[in-house]
C-alpha cells in the first residue's frame, strides 16, 4: 500500500516547509527536494499528525 499526497496539500495544512520538517523530524532542505508528491514514509508520518490532509491510498506505487 502506498500513500499519494500532494506536497501542496501538506503545505496548505502546515503552512511552511520548516513546520513540515519539524513535525516529522527531517530538514527543510529534504522537504524542498520533494517533487509534486510527498515520499511515502514522510506522507505516513504527516498523516499520523494530521489525518485530514488530502491523500489517497493505492495498491501499487505510481511512477514519478
């Protein structure tokens, strides 16, 4: 199972890349390297903090 979450949706909830980074224990630079979608592991951590972030679960990883 993979989580598909848009980076823009995470930013809409947490407001800044710094806050996202602080919430899940990574650097702001790591968040800045995300593309259009949040990596699986980070998406899962964000959902544990804020389950209301728009996302979808898919059975297969979608190519980037």
